[in-house]
């Protein structure tokens, strides 16, 4: 029987520039001061020690350093975090260790030292190779910096690169998106995440949209961009294994799959979210915890030996767990395994969602096979929000 595992997510909130579409817990810093960096890493390691008992006897499967821009930290800080996570959850198998990197001269120069610190996978925020698109997105880098960073990553010995692309950006046209994908393919990253731009409440983009000052792609053009990404990447032998994720075989993101499969994740840092392992008694489906989004408040709590949680922990109810099992699994290529669902919840999906499944199958959005397994078809993937809404409301 394989060992019980844990994924660790570390949120580093510092960014050189806060993008106008971003609603993450981030702090803009022109330059990350060494004393601020050291204080924050100290707090992360204190939180790790505080939280590790909840994940006792589990082996580290993945460590993901995200943000924000964690590569603004010095390699010495990344090394401290990697060593602490490995010591807390000793692993006998290889561990995927991902670092998010934005294209810049400073971060590019640090790549060899990041690799020496144990990072074996980079997630690079390319977003676009079109300078006008990057400018409209409020990104701090320009396309040539992304090109140089991709080449530098290979020169530093990284064999697992993931690149982010944004589509349906303000002013972006289909031809520009197709050029982005084609240029990205020339660099042959092992993994690609393609996200449609979302306008999140409370962001500068939301304010601009409310004033009629944000001209994003229309629904038809956004769908055409989705089609272009999917067709080009699949033709290049990438597997579309999750709604927004493509990978060469064997390079699917270990850490991200923990979320879609509802596996335990320990989240550390400002705004981080954890899912504690299922337990007996009052929490058979696990417990979700969310940290404070304020850097000052998070540091004050940790340094006072208090919990940095923003609110009382959420004990996942059977209804919530079932709903999440449905829509998170449906995000993936493999879909919902009816037998596995029945082992966890006592009945297969139709035992809880008979009418919803029948409706979605009749609408041509969902495919059900002879064993009761469920997956989205091509049309369902494009209308996934409509599908997921059927499972969010509590059911009897």
C-alpha cells in the first residue's frame, strides 16, 4: 500500500508590481528587503512546526512555492523552506518542488542557485509574447525577458518547465493568441496552463469594467481562443488533462492534482488555504483552514504564537465533500470514478445526483459510461461552469 502523503503550498506575497487583474493576497514591493524576507521565512517555518502534527506520518509528495513572486526571495531563503518541508515530512520517493518565477533579470540570474536549493520544476508567468498585451495586462515584464528566462532555465538544467498563458485579455485578438501559442511551442515546455482572463471583484480591472473602460474579448472570440489553444497543443502531443492544464505525458503537475483529487494540502503563509486529512468522528471528510490575507496581521499572529487563521476552520460536511468530489473530478480528463465515489460516500453519483446527471447528459454536456463513470465532453468543457452549478447546491 502506498504511503500517506501531503502536499505543501507556501505563499510568498511579495510582487514587484501588483497586476490589475490579480485578487491574490499580495504586497507590492519595489525591492524585497533582506530583513523583511528573513522575518517572513522565519514565520513560515514557525507555522510549519505548528501545523505539522495534523499531517503526522505523511510523506512529502509535492512542495509548491507560489505567490506573489517567490523568486524575489534569495536562494538561501528558498533553500531554508525546502529543507524544512523535507525534514517535516521525510519522503522515500522523488518530490516535485515547484517555484513560480516571473521573467526578470534578477530572477534569471538566480536560477542555477534555485536549482541547487532543490527546486526541480519552474512555473513561469509568460502570459503573452506580445508586448502590447503584456502592457494592457499591467505586467512588469516584456516578451523578450520571457524568452531569455526560458532559455536561461534550460541552461540552468531545469527539465520540467511549466508556462502560464492568459487568453481573452484586453485588446487581444485570435491571431495574437495563436502567435503566442506557436512561439511557446518553440520553447517546448513540459507543461502549459492556459487561463481565460477573469475580472475579479475588488480589482482595478473590475472598476474599469464597471466604467465601460475594459474591452475584453467577447464570448465567441474567447471560445475560439480556447479552441486554438487546445488544437495546437494537442497536435503537439500535449495531453489536455485538466480544464486549464496541458502536459507532455509524465509531466502532469503532481501538486495541482492534489486539489482536483481532494488530497491533503498544508498551506503556509499569508492567505494560504489548507485541507487537513479526513479523520474520524466529527471530521470524516477533512477540515479546511484559511489564513489571514494581511501580511502585518499574519506576522503578528505567528510571532505571538497564535493561529494565523482568518476564521474558524470549516469542517467539511458530507454535502460539501460530495459536491466538491463531483466538480473537481469533472475538471479532469479522467472525470468521476463512480466506484471510487461510492466507496467514499456510500452510493455512486446517481445515488445523489440522478436528476442533475440525467439533465446534463440529455443536454449533451456530460458523458456517462456503462459503469456510471462521468466526464465532460468537448461541449461540456466549454460550458463547465454551467455543469458545475448543478452540483453546488446541497442535495438530499
